C-alpha cells in the first residue's frame, strides 16, 4: 500500500535530513517539496467514509481533523486537502503585507511530553489584496477556513467582508502570542466584544474565535460570554502558549506540540459544560496521536486541530487518525463519529 511507503519515505526525509538542518532551512525545503508533489497520489491517503463526517456550525467536514493555520500558499493548502484533513485553515491574513519577524523565528524544543516547536513568525503574509487574488482560484473539495488578524475591530470587519466569499468558515485570531498585533486583544474584553459584534454583522458565514491558553481567567469571565452574546458559532481552544525562548529573534514565541494537550483536554471538557450542545468546539494543541484525537472528541470537541503533528508525524497522520476513529465507531456500534459525545 502507498501509506506505509509514504511513512517510510517521510521518516527518511524528516529524520535523516530536515530534522538535522537549521529550522528555517528545513521549513523552506519541506514546503518546496510538499508543494511540488502531485495531488492525485496524495488523494489515495484520504479516508472518505460518511461515518467520519462531523458537523461544525452547519458545515459538513468529511472528517474531524483540521489542519491549523500556518500556510497561505494555495498549492500547499490544496495538497493538504488531498491528504484527507476534514478542513484546512489558511494562515492568518492581515490588511497590509507583513514581512514577519527576522530569523530565527522557529526553533525545535524537546519537552517531557514530546517534540514541540516554538515560533515567532510575526504573521508573515502577503496582505489582504494579494491573498485574495491567490485564494480566489483555489479549488477546494474540503472546507476552507480563512483566518484573519487585525489591529482594530474595523480591520477585522474589513478582512472578513473581503475574504468571506472564498471561505466556508472564517476564524478570528485574537490570541497568537508571537506578536503584539493580536495577543494583547485577549486582555481587552471590551475591544474583543466590539470586534465580535462587527464581524458577526459582516458575514453570514460561520465565525470561529480562537482563544489563547494564556488568558484562562479572561476567557472564562469575559471572552466566552462575549462570543456567546455576539452569536459566534465556534470556539477554537486554543493557540500556542507564550514562553521565553532566547534562541528566537524576539526572545519569546508560541510553543506548540504535545506539552499543550492536558490543558486543552481539560478546557474543552469545561467549555462543553459551559456552552452546551449548540456551540461548535475545536480542540487545538498537542494532538499528535489517534488516542488524543479520540479523547478530545469524547471530552466534547466537534473537531480537532493540529499542526505540529503534521510536521513530526508526516503526511499520513490524517489517515492514521481517521482509520483509528473509524475502528472506534465500528467497535462501539455507533452510526457516526458525532455520536461519541452523545454516548458519554
């Protein structure tokens, strides 16, 4: 089968080459290789079974695993869709182009829970108008989530109004810790409340708000109530966690990887009790195995976001997760994956 071959090749390329290179060089080589792969063979890795489909704010995802925001290149997004992700999220777009923070802006980190990454990329992106031209030609047979980040509520509204024709869902990044552009928003509940209202008025598409693990008290007492009051459809918990990292150009960045998972799991469980059954929940952070994906879904998540595992586990990771979840559905006699939460 093609899947074991791709796994073997990826272990060879990643472990034998990319993991030994400086992080920035490894990223450039890895992305170049991925965007050059033919789409058709990648599609053989997708697990398309209707029992895996989940509903996220009225949007049907063919599976529960979402690729989190890190890429804006349509060629990469297209290939990620072919691998069998239930949805893919484009990297957060800003009104004007941003060069991002200077290198080094990504480093590897060994944690007790497993390998992680710390980044301070600084929202490097081509800006709204250029990205709109890029994304308008993307054919997507999987839902596309477009993420935006602004300096004011009005900028968020403009970004959403411009990009929503190309999105199945829009995501508001108010929590990335590697730049002051949005990180401090999580500490300003009134500003968040205003931008949530403006964005909700600006689009009929489902709206996701992405929360930070660094603002637990503000999330509980202000931001989640504001999201519910504004009619936000989905809460994505969470984002990377801010840590000091002297190897980075900014001396700090956002940690991703398995170290985040225990807090994500506990928070999702509490969120489901708080928001009830109608609000969609995405569990993002540290999901690097089928068992963790299952645990997040059982805790109350409708879908599961990942990025670091895509790098460390390889392109067959969505297939492994989907096959394992399908086996659980069969063993428990469920008609669909969404019954996992209802069965508890």
